[in-house]
C-alpha cells in the first residue's frame, strides 16, 4: 500500500489530462479511438477562453445591457460525416437526418458584449439573410432576437472574443 501512495499524484495528473491541448473537451459517450487507426472524434469548443467561432445550443438569452447568455457547446455535423466520425451504424435513425449533434451537456454562462451582433435568418428569403455556413446574417435588435430564439434550445453560431459573446446568429436548419 505504501508503494501506491506516491503514484496517486501521477494518476490524478493523468486523469486531469483528458482534454485536448487547446482546451477543447472530448465528447462524452463517444467511442474510444484506442486500438484503431481512425482519428479521434472532434472535441467541444471551450467558449470560455480565447477567441472562438462555434455552434452552440442557446439555452438562455435576455435582452438588455450587462446581460449574459447560457449556452451548451455541441458538435454539429452534417450526415453521413457525423455517423462516420462517431462510428454510428448507417442504419441508426440519426444517420437518416440531414445533420446531427453531439451534446456536451454542459451549461456555460458567458458575458455578452453590450454591442454584440445578433442576427437572424429571413425564413421567407433564405438567400437574403444567411451566410455561407447557414447562420443568420440580418442584424436585429436584442428584443427581436429574444422573441425568435430566446430561451429554449435553438442552435446558434456563437463568436467569442476573450470568452465574451460578441456575435450570436440563428442557425438555419431545414
């Protein structure tokens, strides 16, 4: 037993090293890549540090100054890439959808810049208000944004600068 005690700090250090070097965290429930030549699945973006541009699930949005947003990082991919990446059998019902997400199940509260850009998709004319990645590009007020995607589980493209939300754009999902 005395021989195991000096190993405890090393084991704890190994357990803490479960994330990627850039701070992104591997998805929970994803198959292990150990023993296979396949690359590991993509990792969730750590939106709390640095400058990021990623898809998140918007859980809470409140209009006004000095507000925060609550988001859940997700891995958003179109199919069949999602099913191939996560080695999900092609006959699984998720592979029949145009896109799928791997949810982090993390609730992260981020400060929102008072001058954050908020954008929606014009559902009546998709070419008018959508960028090349399927995110809204028509800027709207915080009240209009809240009315459309406020509290719920909408997917949005989130841009952060130094861990502060600077842009939220509704994601178009057919």
